[in-house]
């Protein structure tokens, strides 16, 4: 289903690039074996170090240069870097002593998006007049009933499986309101490549059934971490709406929410050993309006929210022409102009590049 493909494009254009990069093809290593001067996160997998740093930037609302010397990430010249090490050790000790090692306290518990921890309660003026919650029906539909309506709203299984490739073109809206041409190419069962044509060169992201990667002009290709691969598997399933019942161990209607001023059903998808996924469906049309998932890192869960809108019919299948991806402190949008299905797409389009992307001249 294209909604998942577009969320991949939208999230791709706003991923924070944290050096040093993990070069594709490298054997699995610990962070201390892959990177220089690692003192606290020594034993975490090397591919989890960057997601951990992304969790810190999201929790404190800062960039890489808050702790690191640009171009010399292994240096200890900045005090915030040394403080961050102490805070990670403190967080680990709190969880070990008070919560049997279960991760209950994280960087965000105190920082709440600010560089300085929050020590004084905040008065939320908006809380004085809370929005009226949607009226809960006398009985909620089951998760299966919600999903059946969703599948029918898209056009039905028969219409979905008639398509095997899809090419979507439009624009990515990032860095505030800046717009860049963008496209996503998808092929069943689970291959996807997205390309954003930036002003200084193309940024591309891809997944080819088992391997995910990201390439930015002037930097080595980065192979995605295990947590990123987990998210990408959801985004890259060509028949996501058709396979959704098989992707989760259980699907339970967890309640209702206000989606654009009217009733929406919240379905909780559970997977063994992986973070839950929340799916929000329009109570009237049955269409998927939001997906909330969480990426695992050594320090906590990074939330990712995809919002789907402007559904249009393309060859008998409804496709969202507007997708918004929200991460902590980051936002990306994709607005489509045209979608073609069952066009010829070579398998080579989904091969991971083996060399560094040349810097633009």
C-alpha cells in the first residue's frame, strides 16, 4: 500500500545525519569496536549508536554540535559531552536500582525537549479548556472489523493485488517550507527506493527485502540499523493493507480518538519482542489516517508519526496523496502530483550502492 511507501519517503527526507557513518557491508561490531572514544555505550551494537544519539537530540532539542566538535566527534573538548556520559550512567543506575533494570527513566523524563532538565512544574494554559473528547460508541468494533472496513475502503484485496509496481512523483516539503522534487519507486513484495532531489544533489533511501540503506551527497552509504530495518519492513510491504493481519500477533481496538474533528478508532498492533504500533482509522470512511510507531534505541524509544490525507483513486485503489511524518523536533511532508501503477521497474533500482556518494561539484 502506498501510504506506507510515502511515509518512508517523508521520514527519509528529515532523518538527522550523525557522523561518523556506518559504512555498508561492515561486519557486526560493538560500538567500541566501530567508533573511537566510546566510554559508556561500549557494548551496544555499532548500528545502534546513531539511533541512540538521535534519541538524545530529540530528548534535549539540540543538534550534534551541542556535545561534539564538528568533524571530530571523538574529541572530548566540550563539557556537555562529558556531562552526557554521566547522565547516561545515572539513568542506568536509577533503572537498575529502582526498576529491576527495566527502562522506565530516560533522558526525556527530565529534559522534555530542552537542553536543561525541567525542575519546576509547567502551567499549560491550553489544559484549562480541553478539547471535547469524541463520544465513545456503546460498543467498539473488533480490530478485525476495523481492518476489514479499511481494506474495503481502499478498493478491496482483488484490486490491490492486481498491482505489482508503483511510481509516485511529487515534492518533499522539508527544512520548514522548502520544497524539493521527490519520487518513490516500489515493487512487490517489499522493495522500495525513494529519491529526494536536493539543491546540492540527490538523497536516496532504499530497502530490498533484507537490507536498508541511506545515501546523502558527499557521505558514505549508511546501512540501516536493526531498529530502522524493523520500521522499514512495515513501510516497504507493497501489500501492507492486505498483509496487516499477518504482520502483528494481535490487533486490538484500544479506544477512540478525535481525528480531524470526528471519531477515529485506535487499533493497537502487538509484535513479539518489538514495540507496539498504533493505527488510527477514520470511523466514517474506514481509511487509515495515522500510524504511530516507536524505534528502539539503547536509551529509549524514538516515536515516529505518519499522517495520511488526500486519498485519491488510482486504478481502483485509494492512495494518500499527502503524507506528513513527525519525529521529535522534525517534520517532513510529501505531496504527490502523479502516481502510476504496473509500470516497468528494473530490480537494479533497489540495489544498495557500494561506494560513497560523490560530493556535488
